[in-house]
């Protein structure tokens, strides 16, 4: 590959995450076309090379390789028998053909799958057929970088999609959730995309890695796992034994909610504080009130909790306190509106105020 990077330097081409593969491939296609024009006096257009490699990538999935006869047959069908000798293909020790590097296979495979899904309009039948095996990691990332996000979200919200396809789509969506987002925000976005925080119930999840997501209010009844990882997540304590004893699950550096050891009177105080805050927050969503500047100022004060509030310790442990503020001689704390919006999402799903409070506090 060194010669292609030299070409990039010579021609002053710029690279970033979105252009690195198309740029290098354009150089590979040009060199390959020049080679066969010289040696056999037959052109090999870039479009033909791309179509061939895209289709061959699916022939090599999930085994990672394909027979030379099968590859040659497809090359002959495209009218250029030397396609099977392409620079990006190489023989294996057992006489098969594979891509020079699995990253190239994953790149073309992602493109092949997206083309087929686009033609089928992402129907559950097509998804279940094309995504029946766990996708390689690089294929997941390439898919996430190029796919139609609206189609992806629509497919994830469809309960008729098979478990294997659902797991692959979930992995693709989670790749786009990486970054510095707060765990509770990630959980909210995920619940909105999947349609509910109960979306995993009675699903079989395969090769999914969850990182830094607040699952405290999620349901896992009937969920089965295959090579699933929870890393740096908050998990609901009611499923602690089930998740720890489940086959196919790895739990790394996760917290369980609610935290053990909270005194009963503190929990009662936290429940009452949350009831009051939620009532005020629900009222604050009234668009007529938000037009009133006085109401806005009052609403801002409603999200303060004083230092001597008996529920403060519990609320801080639960992640509802965002920052401490000073006002004259009094110290008070600001409640996190993102977490409160998360609670409203639960209520829109049909959960009562009391059920939400009990779910959060325990």
C-alpha cells in the first residue's frame, strides 16, 4: 500500500475519515486499469472494478474467502476475465481467494449491503435475509458512516425485524452514539429510536457492545444474549442476578441501580422531592407559561434544591443533581433537566407519575 500513499503525497490529495478509502481506491483502480491496458490491451474501467469487488465481498461472507472458480465465473460474467487477478485479491493457504486485507472486504461489503437494502426499500424480509449473520466490526463502522439514518431508525422500530438483523442494526446505530454524550442522554436517544425502553424484552441480542448508557429504567425480561458486553453502564438492580448469571453477557465496570444502603427515610424524602419536581416540570412545558418572563424566572428557581433538603444525598447519588450554586449566604443545587426530560419520556409511554418515581428511586 506504500506506493498509493506516495501517490497521495505527489498529487497533494487531502484525506479525512470520509474520503480516505475512496481516494486510495481511485488510485488503485487507475493503476490496475493501466496495468491491464499494457499487458493484455484490455481496459478495466474503475466502475467495472468497483462492481466486481463489491459483489465478490458478499461471496466471501461470512467465511472470509471464496473459491477461485466462483470468483472467475463472476469475472467472466462481467466480460473481463482478468478481474479475478485484481490487486486487492490474494490466494489463501488452502487455495481459496480472499481480500488483501479484511478492511477492504468490509468496506465493499457495507456498500453491497446498502445497495441491496436500498433496492428492497429496507423491508423486514430483506433485512432478515441480508443481515442474518453478525457483521464484521469494520463493516459496521463503514455502514454507520454512509447509511440513511432515517431508514435505520425506521427499521429498528419495526418489531417484525428478525433478532439477527435487529442486532446488526443496533450495532450500526450504537456506533453513531459514540462521543461525549451523557449516559442518560444516550439512553434517551436509544429509547426514542427503538420506540421504548422495553425494546429488548424477549429479543435475542448478538455481538452488541453497550458503552456508557444509563439502563436503570430499561426492561430485560426474556432477553437472551450472545457475545454481548455492557461497559461502564448503569444497570437496573432488579435484573442483577439475571444479567450476571446469563450466558453470553460480559459486565465490565458497571453500576447497579438503585444503590444499596440508602436509608428508608432518605428514599421517602427523595420520592416526595421528585414528585414535586416532576409536577413543576410538567407544568413548565406549557407553552403559554413559557411566554411569561416572570414564569420563566420562577421555573428556573423550581429546579433548585437547597443544601438542607433531606433528599439531597439520595438525589445526588441518583444523578439528578447537576451542579452546586451560591446565592448570597445560601448554597443550593441545580437539578439536571436532561434527566427530568427522560422521566417525561417514560410518562409519555404510559407510565404513571407514581410508577416513574418508584422506578427511579426504588
